């Protein structure tokens, strides 16, 4: 099933969505009219529940599609059209207001409904200069406004006479026209597809999901919607469903975009309650950062049960067995929207793949602040984003990672590259986030291509006999850093700060320098902390025995990308390793921070 077919089908199951000829629009102001057409008040109808007032969504007669022409909406619009006033320069505000007035005087002529008659009288008497007097407010400028008749509880566009007028404008039954590619039924062709609003980073006025606004997108001399015939009814239904899903803070949308992709999701369920249960389960799995710790661990427990072979319907009885589920990621693309990813499968399959994703990320010890089930967003911001800011997550990489998680395919190698780049740029290799992401890439790569690695699966925890040269070099690097710390204590620039990038890519060029400096550090440690010197020399001897003689020297001249990833993992494992001192006590490199006298680890 295609994206449009899934959305069109979803619309038919949605209660309370916009009817044909209507669309949800944002409003913060309503002009209250007397029956004589005089403005008696301006109502502030913003949503005041959040930190700052936000416009509310209201279903109004469908918004017209504007390009460069002047086209007024019916019974509502922004202040430039309705009142002839704007906060900007307004070079054509007078023409826009004149078009709004002319359209409404023509369509409202002869109607005796009190609300419609009051609006007609208001437009007949209105002059833009009156905006400077009460009850109008400067903050209204350029916002959408609608009307309400004084003493009425409903807005003018909601009155039965107004609804009948909107229906008349929609026309009667569909004419015999094109064969719709979405429904397979015949109907009037949609020349322009609906505007989709709510995608982060896209135009505030909305952007179409389907558009043919360049000659390169057309064929056989056809224009606009003729290139992919879709009926007006199907176009309206999929547009209304998608706009409903994109409602901010709604239950079918992830709170934070993944990269630049706004993610929406929906279930094909037999009843609303089962659909809501499926939507809630998916949202908690992928928005786990917003859950309480106990809830996050509960979700992880449920995913582990699914991974062990238990049906999701047994884990969450409210979810129907075999529930079909759809996930869509949309990103801005100039005047249009791009589909960053689209996946459709059973919710059981998605749960199993997400559980596999968390299993592939496992590394011991757990990274700092790891929690129960970190989201894809938190993984990316901690491993690929400059200054660990969500806005700096590479958008294409985020889409590829999300697709890999949902489809169970291998992670993109660009995730490995990005994590290594951040480590070389100075990210904290001790945090463990980069090591976890790198291990997941390597594990899934080797699982699907076992011939790539001759050393076996990348270990989850310290594996001293792991034969990968990058892994052993990472361990060796961590031990020499330990020697520096034991000798000098806390310093401004460690060997990790100075040599990590070069050591993980071209070991032969820097390891001789590291070894030479390490010998000097060990000489000092032998005098001040002989116990630590014994531990460090024991580790160095064990690691060096793992290297096989090479004709061009001990150290490889360069490491391939996968081995650079193994280097980072080996460093993390060794950095967190527990070593046994002469008293049989387990100590780690962090214990050096607590060593203040000459006994050290004796």
C-alpha cells in the first residue's frame, strides 16, 4: 500500500476530521459583530495552557492555494485581506482587501441569515483606518481572523447557512473524469494537491507532498496533477488525514524531529481503542527520553519479551494481534515536502527490530546517562552532532539510521564515519556513546557479511584475545594514557587530546612517540606509585604479545574504517577495565583520581 492509499484509508476511520471543503487553520483572534455589522469586540482565542499563547486550530472553509496571485479565503483570512491592514509594507494590501470584499459581497448577496448579513454589512461599511481605534489591537496584524455574531456561541462560518453556502461552492456529485491512482475510482481530477502544514522547517503556510512545479517533473505535455491523476476527493482525504497526524503535540507525532524529519505514525486497527494502544506503544518506544525512568524500563522489558519470541499482543493485551502499522518521515524541501523514510509492516515486526537495535547497541559498561532504552535522537545527538545540539544532527544520516532501525537492515557506514569524526574533533571517548554506536554498526555489518571480518564479532565487553589489530591498538593507547595519568595526575592536554585521531588512523606515525613518552611516564610511576607501575607494565606486556610481527614494523601504517571503529571500542573497554593489584583488589583508571599519596595502588 502506498503512502497516499494508507492516508486515504486512515481518513475514513478518523472521527471529527475536516469535511470536504474544510481545512484546519490556526487562529488567535475573532472579531465579534453586532447584527448591524458593527465590530463590538475582538476576542483573544489563543491557547493559554503553555508557556506562551499559541494559536488554536479551527476547522474553516478550505484555504485557497496561493502562489503569486490574489485569492481571498471565504469567511476568514489574514488581516491584509479581511481588514486591509498589515504590519509590513503592504504594496498590494489594498487590492487584497478589495478582492476579499468583492468576493463576499457577491456570495453573501440575498442571504437573510443574521450572521451572514452582519458580515456583509461590516464589509460594506469597513474602512482600513478604523483599525487604529478600539477594539482592534496591533498584535492582530497578519494573523488569521474569523467572525462571530454577538450573543452567539458559534462562529459565523459554523452557522448552518454558512455551511450550506460552502457546500454549494464545492459543487454537486463528482463528474465522470480521470481514473484515480489512489482509489481506482473515477472522479474529477485534482489539479493541485493539498497543502500540508506542521512539518518542522517547512514553509509556515504549508507545502504540498505531491507537486509538479518544474518542467523537469512533467511528461507528455501534461500539467500539474495530470502527471499523476488523483481525484479531488482522494486528494482531500489524504491531505486532511496527514494534517491531522501532524497536529503539534498530537498522539501520532514524535515530539522532536529525527534530524530534519518530522515523524508521524498510525495503526490500521478495527476500533479506535486498539489503534490508540498501538500508537501509544510506538510513541513510548521512540520517544522514551520523555518517559519516567520506571516507564522507560517497562518499555525495555516489553521489547526484550518481544525479542525473546513472545507475541506483542500478549505483552500488551490492548494491541490487536497482527496490527498493521505505518511510519512516515517528512522533511522540508523548498516549496515541497520530501519523504525521508516510509515503512509499513506489522507492529510486532517493528517491535522486534527495535529490540534488536537496542541489543546491538549494548556495550559494557553502559555509557554515561544511557538509561533503559535511549531514543534514536539521543543516540545521534551524543555521537554525531556538533556541540551535542539536536539542530546539528546530519539530516540524511538521521533518516538512514531511522530506516535501518525500523527495517532491521545494516546501519549506514556514514554513522561509523560521523562518530569517528566527532571523536577526532574532541568528543569524550570515555562517555561510551560513540563506542556503542560504532559497535552496533560493526556487529550488524559483520552479521550480514561474515566474510568481512576474520576476527569474529566485535565484543560487547573487554575481550583480551580479540584478534582485531585496531581493537588491541585502542587498548594499548588507553594503557599509555593510564601511565600518563599515574605519572602526572590531571593535566590540561592528555595524549588522548593530542594523538587520538592520528593513533586511530595512522598508528605507525604516532605510536613510537607515544611509547617513548610512555617510558618516561613509567619511570616516574615506578618511583612514586610502584603498585600502579606493576599493573600498567603487566597490561602493556599482555597487549604487545597480541601483535604479530610485520615486515614493515610493529605498527600498521594505516587502519581501515572498520578497524578505526574497533580502536575506539578497544579504548573504551580498556579505559573502563578493572585490573587486579598485588592485594587482589579490583581497581580502574578512575581510581587514580582518588590516589593522593605515594602508596598509590600498593
